[in-house]
């Protein structure tokens, strides 16, 4: 019933048919190579995936239209079954391989995220998992997993379902005699859907581009362009000279896009029209056969057609290999290593094509009654079992490490954590006895959503810790770098009978000046939140002191003219503190903690080592100037505490101090290490009038 359906993926066979366009296989090959080259050596987006989306829309529409023409209907179950049988077995091979290699090549802190993404990829929701991570401030520093490239496969899988619905609705419209034929009804549906999707993409990119990038609804229009090309242009044959020009212009546009545009920061907005329209030009140029001197003479050559046939597997394999190489070596590949990645990915793609895709293709061409539905189901079950088992094992190991870390913290060793900064503690070394805890789970209790205002939220959330109801009250206010210090403050509060009140907004510095690099919506919400917090605090009696800190290295403040200004940042801190100081609440401003450039810089903390081989340059770990310290030093009622010498020696900052991992991600202290800062913070607040000696 649907034997001739040609699913629009890079995995399809080169079957001879009236619809077969060898140059499209060539375009796939070019797009796949561009994706790999940009990923491996340039670390940016090429636009090749967008080309894949256009081709998918074009071929899927032609295939389903042809089926409706021949049979008058589409079998939804048959369509989905054959789709799953074509797409999933090869994907399952890659996912299972990554799952098996994860404990071998990745550090334990990366296992949970990787197994979670394997499961999300198997269910074709990886793009939404990444979308959620983009919304979740705590997940913004997640490492790039070996299956992150499956976001595009997830979007494409969702597209196939959406387009099936479009076709079914189009046939219902015809049956209801609201349109003369399915093509017209479908053209209207696709056009409206594509325009709506593009409009939404423009809006979403303006609000938060990193989230829009993975949003299916912001991507539908790219498939729609390919579909409209099939619906409106498949019968249009341009003069040979125009087809030749269109083809070469389109190919040049595809190749040059990633070099000219910063696609990773602008797609899928209007900028994505560049590669998608370029793909449409190539498609249109081939209607009516190759033009003399046309691009088809290049794209239809056997090597490119062959590579296009394995490009689906190549896309699936190249990214996991790249990530594993980066995680193992700690650096991006050089020219030779990158070439090796491409060769290995191509070899694995060919083997997958021969031993997985071709056998499955033979199965799905038998009569419908004999189609084996268990193949994709079995593959899904295998991946789910592997990922689920990995998650269970990881959770158990994490619980064990949490207990081990708590036991170490309870011993009371003077050289545990920050206490090791004392020269008497000797050089720092660690063995396998150091808990392999996923440090990202060792986080401040303030990270609970009930205590944290989101990056775009404006509601004021107040939480209390320590000696609840005590009249000796202290305040913690700021963003996640301030929140990370809560364990130290709670330790002091429990010893001294303080109640700790917190005001915490993710990615928001307690400052009246805007930051340059934050999305506009986050800037507006941060300033509004700060005003609301100051208004609420004005109605409260004074605190013993207010602890404030911030993320110094990512904070570039703007003056009233919108220009970067350290003076504006310093003045912004003082203006934010002024109502508190005026009401009798002193400020304890704490300098920022060290940060690293990439999460993989922390991998050394999961292996035996020493401070010498697991540290970062002091100049890299800290901003050139910490404005919160400058603001406090010139303000009556404000006190500065710089702990840089606790984190670092004269030149290096070890990532394990006193047997404790300092950072849980690129820039946030672990809960365990933060708690060991309590004596140092206690000494600092003891000089504040009215506080007294803090134990």
C-alpha cells in the first residue's frame, strides 16, 4: 500500500524511479560534510542541517502526493511503521554504542546527562530536552553530550508526524468539498503553517535565540519551504541558462553560509533564509533534468551520490566521535585528528548502511501483511533498557558518593576543604579515595525552584534557613554566585542562632545598572526584580548584615548611554545597597569565586591527580577587576571580603582543595566546599558592629 514511499532522510536507497534526483543526494553529501567540518574545526554552525530540513520537506511531500495520486489515501500506520523502520535501527546502533562507551570514556559527572539524552534521542524529543535545558539556568553549563546532534533527528521525526497530519487534514477538506483536490488544500495548510512558523521564529529568536534554536515550531517553516517547492514548483521548468545560474548560486550559498553568518546565534530566524532558499534554488534548478553547465553535473557524480546515500549515518556518527575525542584529549582536534574523525565516521556510516539500513529496507518492501513491526520496537526497547539501566546505576553511585562526601565533611579535619589553604596542610594530592560524586549535584539548597526566581521571572521569592524565628537575622541577596555561599552562611547561622533570609534570582546581579551580555527580557526582569526586592526590604527591620556576591567575569555593566562602564557597575552596586545601609543593614560584599572556560576543565577532578595537574591559571579564573570589592571599599557601611588567596596560590587555582571539589560546573561552588568557607566568612563578619564573634 505504501511500498513506494521514499522517506526524506539521508538514509534512503538510490532506487531508480521517476522521482529520483541524484543531485539531491549530492546536496546531502555537501551538507553533511559542511556540518562535520564546521563542528570539528570551526566550532560553529554551517547551515547544513537547515538544508537537510528543506530537502526532507521536498521529498516527503512529493512521496506522499504521489501515493495519494495512486491510491487516493495514505495509511497512517503503514507510513509511521516504515518511517520507524527506516530511521530508528541505524539511530539505535549509534545510541547503544554511545551508551556502552560512556562509562569508558566519560567521567562519572557526565553519565547521568548522557544517558538521559540517549533516552530523549530514542524517543525523538532530544530537541525539547535541550530546549528545557536552555530554560533551566542550572543546566546552562551542561557539557555537550555525544548525542546532542540527535536534536535535528528529533525535529525531523516530529516533522514527519506533523506533515502526516497535514495530509490527512487535506484529504478531509477535499472530502468535505471545501477544496477541489488535496494539492490545493495541502498548499494552503503548508503555506499558512510555514508563515506562522517563520513569524514565531522571528519572535522567539528575539526573546531567547538559544531556546528558539531547538524549538520545533520555530523550525517548521524550513520544512515548509521544501514542501512548497514540491507543491508549487515541481512542474515549473525554467530555461536552461536560468536553471544553471540558480543551481550554482544555490550551491555557493549553501557552502558560504556558515563562513559569512553567525548561524548559531541567529538561526532559525530570518537569517536562516540564506541556506534554506539556497537549497530551494538547487532543487528548482534540477526540475526538468540537468541543465547544460548546471550544478547537477557536479552534484550527480558518483562519489557525491554515494556519500549522500550514507550521509544519515555519517551525521549520526561524526558527533559522538568528535565529543569523545574532545573529552579524552581535553582539546579540539587538529587537522589530522579531524580528518581521522571524518574517515572513521564515514566508515561506520557505510557499515551501518550495509549491515543495518539495507536489511531493514528489504524487510519494509515485502507485502504489508508481512512487515515486521517488532524491529523498531525491539531497537527502542534496547536503547531504553540501556539508558534506563545507566541512569539507575548512576543514581545509586551518586547516592553512595553523597554519603561518602558527608562522612568526610563530618570528620572535622582542619585541612578539609578551604582549611587546606593553611600552609601547614601540605601539597594537595588525591587518589581514587576521593568520591567520584557528580559535583553538579552537590549544589546549594537555595537552587530549589521555590526559592529561586527564574531568569525571566519578576516575582519575589523569599526563603529562610537556620534558626527559624530568631531575632538575629542575616540576609543573602544576589544571583547564583551569591546563592552558592548559602551553605557557609547556614553553617554560621546554626552555630550562632541566626535566621538567614534569602532573595535569589538566577542570572541577576543585585545592581541598578544593566548588563551588556544578557538577553533584553532578562535585563528588564532583573531590574524590575531588584526594585521589588528593595521595596520589600524597606518594610523590614534591619538585619545583622547582608551578604552579596556576583558573577564578576560575565558582568559587563552599561552606563546610561548604553556603553560598557566599570564606573556604572560600581555606582549600581552602591545604589542598590543604599536603602539597606540607610536602614541599618551593613553589607558584606564577597569577591567572586574562580571559574573555568569549559566544563571539561573539571574532568581532572574525577581522576587521581594533584593541584599541579588539575588547576587553572589565576588570571583565567578571575576577572581583571571585581567591581563589588571596589564598590564596598569606597562605601560606608559596606565591608569587602576577597577569598582569592584561599582558592589560588600566586599563579594557579587548584580545582580540588582539601580533598573537596571546588566547582560543580564552570562557575559555581560545590555545596561541600562552600560550607568550608564558614570560618573565613565568620571572621569577616565579626568586625561588623553588632554582629559579635561568629563561631
